[in-house]
C-alpha cells in the first residue's frame, strides 16, 4: 500500500503518541483510609457471621429446652394420672373389702359360722392379716389369722386397750361407717417388722365391731394394678412425707425421678400414695422431634460454616479476578499500540484507548458501526479495505510480519499504520473473531523521508562539487580565448579608427558589442570562479536601476523570441543595493528566464507579461536578525503555469528540473547567492495566475 506523501505532509497536527503516565504513588494517608475501610468491612462481615451463629445456637438451645420441658410435663402428667387412678382403685378396693367384711356378720349374736366366713375372706384377701370379732367394749370375741402368714400379730397384744383398734373403732362408732386407724409398726421375729393399719366396721346389731388388720405392703401389692409398679416405685407415706412401705422397681442410677403423690383420705386415717417414676431423663434429646430439630440445626450450622468458607473462597477469587482485571485494564490502557477486536461478522467488539486516540473516534462511535464499514477507512480506499476484510472473514490468514495501510483520523487527515492481525481464540481454542494491533508509523515515515532528502542533498552536494570543479576548469580554459577575442576586437576597432562611417561604422559598432560581451563573459566566468572558490568578493553599492539595466538587453532578446511584454517598475528614490553586482545580475537573469519559460505554453499566447519590480522592503531579509538595516525587495512576476505542490516541495533542490534541457541548478544557485548577501529568496502564486519570485538585498547605508 503506497502512502501518499501529500497526505503525510498534510497540515493537521499528528496526534500525540498514546501514552498513559505511570500510576501516581498512593499517599500514606490514603493508604491508611483504604486500610481502615477494608478493616471495617471485614469486621462487619465477621460480626454478621458471628451474630448469625449465635442466633442459630440460641434457637437450637431454646428448641431443645422447650422440647425437653414439654416431654417432662407430659411424663409428669401421665404419672399424676396414673397416681390418681391408683388412688381411686385403692379407695374402691378398700370400700369393697369393708363391705365384704360387713357381709360376714350373721343376724343376732350367733357367731358360729363367722370363723368359716372369715377364713374364706382371708383366703381371698392377702392384704388382711387377721380378722377379729369384738364386742362393744372392744374385747375380742373371735379371731381368724391369714393362712398365708404364721401368727404375724400376737393375740396377746390385741387387747381391748390396743390404741390403734380403739382409735379406729371410736371413729367408726362416731361416723357410723367403717373407719381406719393410722398405720402402726408391728415388729416381727427375726428383726423385721411390718406396717399395719386397722379397719373397724361397726356391726349392724349388738354394738360389736369387726376388725380387719391390713398389711400396708400387701394392700399395695393387691389393690394397686401391677402396671403401676412396673418401672416405678409405689409407696404409702404419712402426710408429712415419712415413707411407710414401698413396692416396685428400685431407682436406677443415672435416671431422673418423677414424683407424684396424692392423699388417700380414709375415714379415721390419712395416707399418701406416692409414685416415683424413673425415666432415663434428663435426656438431651427426649424425643424424635427434638432429635430431628437438633439434627436440622446441626445441618444448618454445618451449611452455614460451609457457606462461610465458600463465601470466603469466592471473595478471595473475586478479589484475585478484580486484581487481574485491573492489571489487564491498566496494561491495555497504558500500551501505546492500538488494539482492536472484531467478531466473525467483522463488527468491532473492543478497542483500547490508544486505538481511539490514534483515529480520534470514541469507543462507542467505533462499536456502533456496521460490520462492513469503519469510520477510519479513507473514503478512496474503503472499497479496497472492504475486500480485504471479506478475504479475512473468508478465512484468509494475514501475513505474520504485518502489513502497512493508511487510516483516516476523525479530522480527515491520513496516516500510515502497521497492522498485525491474528485469529482471536476463546478458552476452548475456537476462533471467535480477529485481534489486531496497530502502530502509527507516521513519525517513522517522516524520519525516513528526512533521511532520504538529506541523502539526496548529499548526492547533490557531491555533484555540485564536481560541477564547481568543472566550472573552475572551464573558466580557466575560457579566460584565454575570451581575452584573445577582446584584444582582437580592440585591435579591429583601432584599425577601423574612431571616425568610421557608413558600413565601416556599423562594423565598428558590432565589434564594440563583441568586445563588451566578451568582457561580460569574462566577468561572469570570473564571478563563477570566485563563487565556486568561495572567495569573498568586495560588495559595492549599486543602484537598482543599474542592475536592471544590465540584464534587460539579454532578457529582451529572449522576450522578443517568446512574445513576452516586459514591464519594469521602480519606486522613486530607491537606495543603492550593497551587493556583488555580477552575481545579483545573474540571479535577476535566471529568475527572468525561468519566468519567461513558464509562460511559454500554448494556452498563454497573447497573455505573456514579465514584470520586474524593485521596492523598499518592509520586512527584514532571510536571517531576520538585523532590523536596523534597510532592505530592497526585487520581484520577478509572470503569468505562467504556476508551481504545483509537488514541484514547490523540491524547487530549490539542486538538479531538480521539469525541463528536458534544464540543469536544475538555477534556483539553487540563486538562493545561495541571495542568502550569502543576508537576504532571502521566496516565491508565491501570482494573481490572476503564474508565480512571483521575490528576493531581498541589503540597501547601502
Ligand atoms: P532549470 O531552469 O534548469 O530547470 P531551475 O532551478 O531554474 O532549473 O528551475 C527548476 C524548476 O523550477 C524548473 O524546471 C521549473 O519547473 C520550475 N520553475 C522555476 N521558475 C518557475 C516559474 N517562474 N514558474 C513555473 N515554474 C518555475
């Protein structure tokens, strides 16, 4: 892709190279603030987690406690119920017993068959130890002992004065119903003893009593259901809690006691029934529900722990990701190479800041474009670029070493870029588009251009040196013949004499002209010789008019041939110019010749005017340092073809010419001469057409 030199040299300022400054160091107080903020957020997070854990734990403990309490209450209620049932059973059993005892009495004082009936009752009721028939004064009339025990109660002790029997019978007499005595301890042979309670039933007739002695232990065993004694202890106690007798299972170690006691209010006596139930409580998990709730809570806590660990890991991963993203972004932002990604349809999916800066469009503007259109494609090359893109999308691989292209900035200026393209592969190594890197090579091209120009200048200087040598040689070789021509002319003039008339006079005139031109040629050759040898010539004050007059005859010769009209304009009272007369004349002659040659075109016939003008210069000469000096400005204007941009760029380059017979040294020599005088040579377009060359010379003081 050829880069248009004109485009490269176009005025629009080239963009600053994309350069991202290194990040500024973070001041210590800022680091402190950031540190505090991090610490606070960390602390907040940990605090929340801790709060959650405490709440869950509190919930768990409450649930377990409530469930345990509920369980205990249930057990207690069941025990209370059982105890109440047992008390009812006992009462009704005792009542039945009293009735069956009462049923044994026969009407009248006849007690002949009572022992038999009593013995039958005793066989049925193991809880009774002895049945007695007593008269109204509590003397024992008849007595039968239980067949299950051997003389537990000593008949001798069972007198009318026996306090327990008398208490019970007193109550029975008073109430008119069967009554009981408080329990009393009856020692047995062999160290033991038993608690006994007396029942006294008043006889229907005769004022006697039937007395039954209850063994409290057997009463419990017989009248309380066996289910109650299973797994728990059932006891009779006094109202103050003193234990009298107990049956059932003994307490196991490590169990919890549930106690329930109820009063058995008997006529004449008050007894308490106490049931102690053993449960394997306090169990931490008294039932399935609690166990379930606990298991769920443990699972919940485990999930929380796992979640916390997961969150910590995720946070760390997020932080790592953010760090690497920030690093990647910083890299993309600070890189000076333009980066661009396109999808497989050719749409732009990513551009970095360097690329945006290079082309002058924002990322949004670039990505909003359709696939087959990019705002940085120069209009004249858009078609070619579209074809290139189509080839790429069809799978054509770009050259690995990159290729050069021209892009257009937003302001319309073009610039050369070096492009490297490569397929864009995703994590699965599948191509998802194209990635391109761009390097703005305008600066390189400018440097190359400069070095090429200086190379050319070097070559030109070398050739100029050769030309100088040749000119010096030529001047040396031509001096002799020119001197000979001059002396022959002088000789001829002398021979013709000063008063030659007619034809001789004309010949004399011609010979004089030959002498003049030979002399001029000699001077030119000497000037060139001196110029080439860089010998300082003495400057002299020359009137501008004299300089113009000196070149006019030669200019007119050519003007006549080309049909050019010559106009000479000189300001009034111009100062003299301080210059090397011959060289300045040569400059004027060169410029005038160039001007006339520029007007020698077919479209210019009848409109060929050469204007020579001398005026005071307002501005200073080329160096621009000496304002105090006065200056003269010489201008040579034509109505020729004008100078194009391309020619203008190389106008003063030695050996540059557009003419087949040209040497290309004229203008370069002119500039050297003018600059040696401290002046400047420049040119500009003439109105309505053509070119004006101006040069300045210092005026004589
Ligand atoms: P030469 O006359 O030998 O070509 P110059 O250095 O005098 O060398 O001129 C270089 C070129 O500059 C010419 O070939 C011509 O194209 C261009 N040039 C010089 N003067 C004019 C002018 N007045 N108008 C148009 N072109 C000019």
